[in-house]
């Protein structure tokens, strides 16, 4: 498919650009629809949006530049010329968070957490549509070759033609991620409707939906990034001796793992603060460490080394689900009691 | 249950009836939810008809008692409630109240909250905890409870007079705040401004954010078109065709430098020979010699060497290329060897992923090999895994970072670099050799450099064995899988990889590996990336046993291709 949608001589509009525009608009619309449910004025969303978009583009680009530093003469080139190269999704999350902080600093909202809660389902939808846009720019890349004819179509596989004209079918990484992020959007919408007012013991109400988004996004991203053959990898410019060990570690995966860990630490901290150390805190931490081994060693390392996709990805998926469960249990343990509303 | 259990007090019943004379839909629903209690409540059929009327309210009253746990059920059954929870402290008053939202003020009595249970603020009001006289008849107890329940909403509706002033203050704080008109106008204006800004941002995004639609560098930009050479070849081959009935004239073929894909090899040129019949390969070699491809050169392949028992010998031969692959046991280790003789230097090529320097793609060597129609391919330096050394591709210098690496080494000169020239020869630059970017470009022009490989170290140079004690790449002093490429004669190359085998792990230092390469009689030899990266791809499939039994995604390969155009193969 031709990636160009509109060409007028001076202006070139790509299909992927249109899809990304739709993704951003969908995110904005969903946030505008959800935020008033917390009894607040939508002005905060309008104020947050341009800042979030600006920071998202800057950070997504900066992370891409860091991962592909040799492609640009300087970071300035990477940040000012968008005609080439790509972006990194983690930058979008950082950017949105900063946008909410700016809105809070400008005093148009009383809680950045509440604002992020309303934005979380929209962000999931936005990421889903961004992933869908990859179908239009031939960047839906997976190193898993699908050889079974029965699976050689969407949503499992996508056709890929190499320079010699050979057609092979690869696992449709981005399309599957699109579907998973759609599911995450639905889960977050349900969670937002049911639990947006949940308050942690000794903590504020806001931010739990956003944390839930980070949790789900992290779990999806870790496994989907693993199937890509164009992951953005670490490289160190200061501690060069780390490069031989870091050059096969994906920035996206590390960011995703960090988001899950961050959410876990937050809930653990609140729970321990409210209840003190209990046996189940230790048990949950041990389970979490076990899942780390499953995700990192038995999943990621083994799949890179041995190429046994089915086995490694099953282990990785199960470990990630358990990881999500651990964080969810911790969340429940530190949630204050909900009061029954009178009719 | 006997009739005595119901000590009917007519006045009470009538009063009760009056209370319930106005139907309340929720209560009706509740009665449906507890059908079993209704017959039981109306069981005393003895009383007169007017007395039977209150039976319904009685049933209604019986139902809420049963329905009370059901009220709690949705929350009890919710997954979030299943977690171990302890009694919540009295935090309600301090709870954050969102503006514009009216939250019911609920002050929870800690004495009612039991671990693992929801506080029964609604179904169990405070008065319920009063002690009841033990000898009180059951019927009276029920009536008393009924009265309490009826009284409870009234109590709730009218705040406890004894409640502290803080409660009132908290309630006031929880009351919806009405924004002033000015504030609402301000927020509206702010929304309008930022909405316009948002639309602008959205428009900009559509026009500018289109990842992966174009590549950063076109790696084919500097490839030489060399039209004159192509024309010469064409004229020469026409002559050869014209004189083919009189004499055999070997045609001249070359692959254009800028071509992204080489001609597809002739499937008839491939062959496989058992190691027990290794002598058969000599016939193929003789055929290549007869066609003039070998230019009178010897070959490295020795049919009398010790082959790895579980292997075969594979070859490809046409007028422009001879390839032989075999597995040899050296000191008990399995070495996979490839000998290649090509007719034209353009048949020795390098492929990087996406044909773009710096591409993040990591593709299996077999896929890269298939994508360029390689006869045989091998791993190169995996240039994207590390950022030091000198990287040149298609006559263009891409990487030469003169920042400090370690000690006196700079990033570009901390390793030896192998340059492949337009004549198909290997040139080396060595560690610590100082050059500027411009000097390196000049060096490349002077020596007609096509591309470079940066791993190393140099193993053999001008038929001299080179030993090395320290090197920043390849863990040279530990036993490891190794790979290296060397030049045996003009346009005659040898590649060897030492890998794990099912029986034995690979354990050679770089110096040991260098000695074995030297023993093959090479003029020049250079170490490539080893470990799981080292791989030979023959006819699109891995030939050697790769460490861990699986291919690893790489960023580049070196490959040899036939130069005979597909149109002539078809002929």
C-alpha cells in the first residue's frame, strides 16, 4: 500500500500521520468525556492537551535520538526535523504526565492524578491507534516468521516482501498490540467508572486509574516489544563498558518494567505504611521476584538465545499476568473501604 | 412456628398498615426477592380478614432482614473486596471532596467495623447495638426491631444533634461549590483558547508525525554507477556469444555496485556430497579450473582432512563463482569452513539491514541472505551492537568517532579495521593509528575502498601470524566461539567459524583461532564477531551449528553472489 495519502507538491500527508491524528483526537475526546465525571471542569483537559502533545513529541523523539544517536548530527537535528526517523512511545507517557503537571501548576485542576485518571483510557486508545498506523508504513516488524498457511493473515501475520521480492509472513506485532491496547482501553474505562473515587489508606484519591494504565501498558509492552526486530536498544555514552551488556536490552521493555515496578512500589509503600509489614507483603514480593525471573530470564533471555518462541512467550505471558495480579492484590490491600451510597 | 409466636397487637398492625399504605416501589421489589418468607408470615390464617391485611407488611418486613446481606453482596462479591482488609480508621471526615460533587457524609463507628468485613453503616445503625432483655418474647423483639428500622432513616435524615461541629463543617465543605459567573467565564475562555491551540497542534501532528516513512540515510547514495565498465562487459560478452561456435571465451560479468539485490543463483549449480565421497568435490573444482574461474590457483579444500562425522559437503559452481562448504575437525573442535572463488570483485558484497546506516533492524542472517540472493553469506561485525571502529559502506564513511574510548584509545582506533577494496582485496588499519575524518576519506578514495568491517583483531597480515594480548572486542583471551575471514589469493577467500557442537563446546582464544587460520595458508585474515553471531548461510539456510541452536538477529552480513544475470540462466 502506498504510504502517502495526499500529495500536493509541497505538502505530503501520510496515512500513518492521519491515523496518528485520529489517535490523538480520540484520546482528547475520551478524556473530555471522562473528566467531567469527577465533577470537574474540562478546562483542565484543554490546558493539559497542548502541553502533553508538545512534551510527548519532544520526549518520544529524544528517546529515539538516544537510541539511534548516530543517525543525527545532533539532538537539535532530531528535534527539529521530523521528516525522517521515528519516535518512542515511552516519551508519550512521560509527556502526558508532564502535561498534567503543568495543568496542575497553572491551577486549572486541583489534582493532576484525577486528570491523568481521566486521560488514561484515552492514552491507551491513542497507543492502540498509533500501533494500528504501523500497518500503513510497513513498520509492523516481528522476527517471528509465520510459516503455517492457516495463520498467514491478520490478526496473526502480516505479509512482508524483502528486497529480492520474496514474500514472507511475520507475526503482526503492532496489530496484535493494537488489539491488546483496545482491550486495555475497555478495562480502564470500566475501572474508571467503578473505581475512580477509590482512596488509598492515608493517600489521595487520584491517580489509581493512571497507575492501572501503567500496569497494563507495561505488561503489554514488555511482551510485544520482545517480538519486534527493530526494538530501540540501550547504549551508553558515558559508561561505555556497559554497552556490550546493554546493547541487546530494549528501552521500551525497561521503561515498561519500570512502570510496573513503580506502581508496585507505590502500593507496597502505602500498604505497609497503613498496615505495617504483613506476611502477605513478603509473599507477594517473593511472587513478584519469581515473575521477574519468568519475564526476564525464562522469557526474554531465552527467547533471544534459543528462539523457542512458543515456550518462552507462554512463560513470559503467564509471568506478566501474575505480575499484574500481584500489583492488583497490593492495590486492594491498601485501598480504603468504600462507603455504600444510599439510594 | 406456632401461632403464639405472633402476638398480634391490632393497633400496632393498623398503624403499620397506615405506614405502608403508600406503596414504595423499592420495598415491593424487596418482597419479590424473598418469596419464601411471605407464606410463613401469613401463616396464621385464623385472624379475621382485616387482620390478615397486615400480613403483607409483615412479609415486607421479613424480606429486608433477609435482603440485608444481599445489599452487601455486590460489594462483598466484587473482586476488589476479596483482599484481606482490616477495619478502616475513621477517615471519612478528612476525605477529599471533589468540588461540584455531593458525597454522602458517612461517619463510621469503628466499633462496628470488623476485620475483613464492610462496615454496616446502613443496615446496622448505631442503636442496634443496644442490649436486649433476654426474657423478652420473640414477637416483641421483632416489633421493636421494626420500629428501630423505621426510626433509623429519620435519625439519619436528621443529623445527630450530639454530632460535633466538625461534622457540620465537613458537610459544608462537601456541599457543591457553585462557581461564580466570572470564574466560569474565565474557564470557558481558557478552554476556548487552549482548544484552538489543541486543534493547531493536532493539525501539525498530522502533517509532521509519520514515523518510519522515510529513511535517514540512503546507503546507496555513493555507490559508483560505473557505466563504462558495464558497457565494456556488454560488448565483450556480445563478442563471446558471436564467437561461441569457434572458441570458448569466458564472459565477463559484474554486479552493479548500486544494486540492492544480486542475480538469483542457478539452482542447478548447487550440489551436496557425502563426506565419504569427498573426492567428488574435486570434479567440481576441476570444472571451475577448466572454465578459467580458478585462474590457476590452488584450493584450500582437502578431501583427506578429518571431516566432522555428522556433516556433508555442499557446493555451488557456475562461471562466476565456486563455493565449497565443509565441516572439519581441528584439535577435536568442529570448524565450519567456506572456500569461495569469484570471478569479479563486485561479487563480494556487504548487506546492512534496511540498506540504511544506523537502522535498528536486527534480522537473521538467513533472512538477509535470502533478501539479496546470496549463494553463501556469513556474519560480519554486527556494527549496530557496538559503536566503535570505523564504518564505511558503499564508499561512504559513516562512523569514525574520535572521542576517547579508554586509555590512549579513541573510539575509532581502539580496534583494527578491515577495508575491502574495489579489487576485492583486504586492507587493514591498526589500533592507535591516528587519522582525521578527512584523511580517512582520502584513504578510502586512494585505495578504492568499498566498505569496512570493524571487529578484529587482524589475525594474519601479509602471510604473517599476528598475536594479540588485549583487545576491546570479542573477549579474546577466553575460550569462545570464533569466526574469521581471510584472503587466500586474488578474489579467493576463506571463512571459518568455530562453534559449539552437540558434543563439545567451542573453546578457542583468538590467538588459537588465528593460528588455525594461518595454517590454511592465508595471505590476510581478520577476526569477525563470534559467539552466537557467527553463522554461515548457504543457499538460504544456516550451515554451521549455531551456538544455543538458534539464529540471532544481526545488523549486517558479508555475502558472495553469482554475477550471471538471471536472463542468461534462463537461456
